C-alpha cells in the first residue's frame, strides 16, 4: 500500500470508528399496524357504501348492513338481500346479529323495525312500536333477542323470545335516555350503555340498576380476556373496575387527541383492543391493561390507522371479529379487513434504498444488512441497530472469521469485528459482485468482467488467465468458495474454489448461487439444481415452478428450507427438498408467502445472500422496496375447516338461492351452480373439489373457481357435492350437497319409451308377418303351380298315353282271341296282356295321384306309413297327435310323408332303437312333425359320409323341407338317439280358408 493510500485509509478508519461509536441513523417514520395484512373493498370494487354494521351468521357468511341495504359476503362478492314481498323497498340496515339458532337478525333504520333472515328469506319480525333506528342487537343465554330502539327516550328496549315480543320501560328501571348498546358479559350480566350513563342487570333480576359511570354520547362497552369491562366514548378508552356502583372509578385511560364522533370497541382473541371512531379512522391498543403503565405510557401505545395509511375512509362505523380472527371495519366508502401478516416490513431500516440492500449473517446469530449509506446489525431477539455510516453504498457483504463482516465499498474494503472497523484498499476499478471468505482465510471477490480477485496475507491477487465474467460468490458446506461464472472458465490445473457455470447444470442461466447446510443449490429459469460431493441433481421448473428463478436460500437448524424468488417466500422441509432431488417427480409440500401475506415487493436481483436466518429463528429477506422478516414462531395455521355453501343455482332465467334440493322443469338440460367456502384470510387461496354423481366419475379439481356449468343433463336425480380447503390446506371433507331432480318429458318417460319399443316391435313383427305372408304366398303359389302342372300331366297321360295303351290292349286282345288255345303264343300274349292291364291300373293310380285325389288326415297316413316300415319285433312304435286335426295342403302332406318315410325307414334300418315316437302337432301358426328314437344316433360325419357313399336320404329331407319353406332340425349324438323335427308355417301347411271360418276356429 502506498503512503498516500495508507494515510487515506487511516483517516477513513478513524472517521468510520467515530461513526461506529457515536452516530445513529435517524429513526424512520413508523407505519401504523405494519404487523397486519390489510385488505380493502372499495365502492369501485363493488362494496356497499356507508357501512353501519358487520356480523357473521352460523353458516359462516359475513353480513354487511349499510344505508344501501343488506349484503351477504363470502370474501369474493357482495350479494344484496331483499325483503320478501312484491314491493320490498330499499333497506337501511343499522344492526345485524348472527344468532346461535342460525338466523340473522337485522335492525333497520327509517322506522323499519326488525327483520329475520332464515331459510333463504328475509321476513319482517313484526316488532311492536318500531323506532326511527335500531341502535343495538344482543342475544341472551336463553336465546332471547334484545333490541335497542334508538331515536327516542321512551319505550327504548324490546325482547323477542319464543315467538313473542316483550317491551321494557320505566317499570324496569329505564330512564328517559336513548340506548346505544345492549351488552352481555361472560357471567350473563346485561349492560345498557345510555346517552350519559351505564346500567346493569344481573341474571334473575327484573330491574336495571345504575352503575354511576359517566359516558359521552354514542359510547360502547367491551370485555377483555381477564373479564374486565372497558368503556370507550368520544373522550377516551378506559377500564371500568368492579361491578358494584361504588367501585366504578376509572383506573386506566387512553385519552384521545381529538374528539371523535362515536366509539365502537371490541377485544380480539389475542387481547388487543380495536375501535371504530366514526370520524377518525381505526384505533388499536395492543393488550391494554396487561402491564402496569402510566396513562402517558399507555397513550403512546395507541395506534391510529387512517385513510392516509390505506383505510378506505376515516368515517368508520363498524368493527367486528370473525370466527377466524380477522378484524373487519365498515367505513363510509367500503370495507376493510386486517389480519396478522406472516411477512412484515422491518421499519427500523428505511425503505427504497437507492442501490438496493446487501445482507449476511455471522456465526454468533447476528444478521447484518447494508442499505445505501448505513450498516445495521440485528442481534437475536432485538431490533436493527445502526453500526456505521458510509459515503458509498456497499457492493457486497459477507461473513468472515471470528464473527467479522466484510463490506466492499467503491475504493475500499471494510472489516467490522468486535465493534472495530478496519479499512483496506480494494483493487482499482474492480466492482464487487459478491464476496466470500473461505476456511483458509482467503477473501474472494467476484468482479464481473474484471475477473476474480482474492486477498491473502494482506495483499490482493488476480486469478490468471481469461476466467471470464465472475458474477457471484458463496461459501460451500465444506468451507471452499464457490464462484459463479457466466461461461465455463479456463483454469490451469486444480483451483482452490468450485467453478460454477451453466454448462454443468440443466437449469438455464444461473440466477441464484444458494449455499445450504450440506450442499450447494442453484436456481435458473428452467429449474433447480443441487451440487453435493461432486454429484449433481436437478428439478424441472414445469413440475416445480416455485423453484425457478430463486435468488436466495437459507436452511435452518429446525430442518426448514426458505427461499425467495419470483414465486415469493417459500417454506419447505429440507428433507422433502432433497427427497425430490433424489427422486424427481416426488411430491414437495410447501407453503408460499406472497403479497397476500404481507410481502409488498419483489425480490431484488442482486448477488450475495437475499435471505438468511438469525440466531433467534427469524427469517430476514431483501426486496426491491424494503427489508422484510418472517418470524416462524408467530406463524399460525388456520385449523378451522371452511364452511361450504351452495349459494345459488341458475337454470335459464330462473335463480334459486341457497338450495339444498331442487326439482327442475322437465326437459332441463343445463344448469349453473355457484358455490363458495367461507374462509376470509385469503379467499383466493381457498381450493375446491366438486362432483356431480352420475355425471362425474371422480372429484374434479376446481382450484379457486366458484362455479360450474353442466350441459346435456338427462332426466334423473343427481347429487352435487362440493368440498373446500382453507388457505392453509385444511379441508372440509363433508362440504355441501345439492340434490337435483330433473323429471322426464313425455318422450323421456319409461312408459313412452316402452310404448315406442312396443310400437317398433309391432312394426317389425308386422314387417316380419308381411314378409312371412309373402313368402307363404309365394310358396303356396309354387305349390299351386305344381298342382296345376300335375293335373295337366295327368290329363295328358290320361288322354294320350293311357288311352293309347288301352287301345293297344284291346287290339292285342282281339288278336289273342283269334289265336288257337293250343298254340304257345297264346299264353305269351295273354301274359303280356295281363301285364299291360296291370300297368294300365298303375298308370291310372298315378294319374289319380297327380290330380290330387282326396287327402286323408296326416296322422292316419303316417300311422299306415309306420306299419309299412321294417321294424324288428320288440321295437315300440307309437304315434301321438296333438291339437285339433286339420286338413293339410296335398303337396305339403306329400312332402311331409316322404320326409317322414325316409326318417322312419332310417330308424328301422340303422337306429337299432327300442322305442320310436312320432308326434304330430296341429298348431294354429305351424304344423309340427317330430320323429324321435332312442337308438345309436347319427355321428357328426354322417352327412358327408352319406353323400360320398351315394346315400342322399338326409340331404333329400333338407331339400324337400326347403322347397315348401319349412324348418327341418336334426339333433343327434352318438349313443343318444336322434330327433328329427319338421315345422311348417300354418299359412303354408293348411288350405286357405275364409276369415270368418278362421275366427270360428279360434273361438
């Protein structure tokens, strides 16, 4: 170091030491209620204006009463509720109360009295003698509803119980004063806040007694966690000790700086007091009266939150705590909600540092943060303290040995240790974009395009060769430095550091160099990676999007991994993260903290640590706007499953509110279902699953969507089920159920469909019958043609052949007479003539057959046919006739006889049967002939064998059946006998008869 440089360093060191010893940063202006997350709904956002009252019903809905009317709120939308009747008129709501019965009581202004919302209807409760305005509603232990009738001094109190109203006046000890509040404490004591005093009535008493307390107009009461009563009015908020009138002196007071229009107060579940002032915004007193402090000290703890801080208006009329612990305020211009923020702004460090923030932590549990001109130290359990001021913003901040901290400035490097500041020169024109001290005491500095520097033994060195752009540095778990290069560096031999560049990891451009407790993690736009023991593993950003573009990571001794990146602040279990890296695709549970949790800016894209943990477990995070902190010890899980409700069903132009069961018009094909879950801390984090049984095969993930549309529904009864999880993942598995019945239209009824099926069947049967009749007619026509042809042949034979033969016989007979008897030729001719006579007789028989002589009964013909067959002795042959015998078409009967003859002949010759049965069934629709034997049966190859051997009996039977349109079935198996069944349609088998003859037969 040169002499001039040493002199400058000495002067700078002295100046910084002086700053360290005696200079403190000016205290920044503190933002009120910074530990709360505030959400607002303005008039522009659909909120009602001039809100007077807020309440919550048993089903979980939040109710907003305003000059504009009554609104039901689910955290997403405001639903106006109208009174029943043809002309409901405009409602001016002054009070709401959710009763234990589930009903909502609504107090009205403009002499509207009281209404009750129950089962989806808002109806008049018919309170007698309504006043100009209902100023208070309260419920007693018996379920009675008390109504303060404001705007007058007489008949100011009424009670509804068991369907009856009761009025109270002077006989109950009521003076002529307006009542502003009816309040029941935990012991059941009833308190009335009047215009200038307070009354009380113990359980069992019939009259109200004065307490002696003095109040200003429009005061209110609240009870803290210790059971003490507090009064608040336009002058102050104060504790009222004791219950006897003599013990009502004020023991504690929080005076107001300015008079307010009125006061409504409550104690939340943590013991904090909240107040609405009508004219001066919101008042908050953290746990008043718990610790003994003077009035002045107590007054200093009052926090006022107004429109200048983000409240929708200073005119706040209503304050309310819901079932999940959220605090609500109703104002002139909208609705505000406050809940404890998971991420809070550290107000001791000014916001909007011109050159961002730098941060590191040391082994003693301290967190060090530098803004544009100040270095802060944050000891465990303490607030940030200014350590020193600088003329130039810190380029980088890193921990050194012995709990020291290195701070790189424009021209110098500082080491802060044990309250002392040492100043060293820095390489010229080398801006520090990250620094780290390794286990060997070398201080490494990444200097972008200037390359890589290190300081060892009091001197700086530049890493030789073109290592390229060095953009960040971090300390690995093994004590070696990890240096991030934009591209792969050219290194000559092994280096005393770990060179990190994008070519080594499939995650794109590396944005975060993230040291963990046992590994080095890296993040890029395409994923997340781990380097441990020389082995790498990575996760894809599409599967784990919250691990993309992570800029900071810290792992705590408790086993948690915290990251900060584009997704916000993410908390995971370290074991789960490593398990996912070992088995990509494995689930990785996490909790995200973002703008809905108090984060009010994005992560700054700077080198060095962007998130770290202090020795007390608090997690410190750098953003573009300010420094924020998460205290894991303060984080709570909302364990209340969210109530789930089906708000409405839309069917065309019809609207059904709060349905549990619906019978829709016949022919309904589509409907729109609006459902909701009543969890208010972060409504857009509520997750839904739904299922329409009979339509959806399984549960459908709906995300935060709160409606579903179904089209193309069919008639039937459906059960729509929906369940939800709150912002912390606690599910209401029971959810809500809607039963929807869609009756069928005329054409969808079962009997109409049955009639259609029957009509189609009849039509098909008609077509079949027509077809059958046509086929029968064709067959009958062919049979008639065959009969006519046979008659023609018979005539031709009779008129030609038989006549000629008979003439020849007569001529030969005359010749025979002329031959002497003793000649041998005489005998020959006589024999020839005998044979010719025989042939002539046979020819005439055949002609008679061709002409269709009178047909006998089929069963009798078959009986004669059976007798002609060569059955062996002992074979039982039997014929059975069923039904009324009917004449059969001659040609049909002839074919039947031929088929039966073939079957009987085969049974006699081949079956070896002991019993043969022939059954003739004279049916109306068909004629059946069945021949059954118990013989050896016909083998499977008999038909093919018979054809090859020249036996065509079976084939001929089928052919004869086919010619007359009959069905022939042959069932047989070896050793099991044979059954031959012949079925002929009645329209073919029987002669055609007049229709009246058929009718007579049926009868």
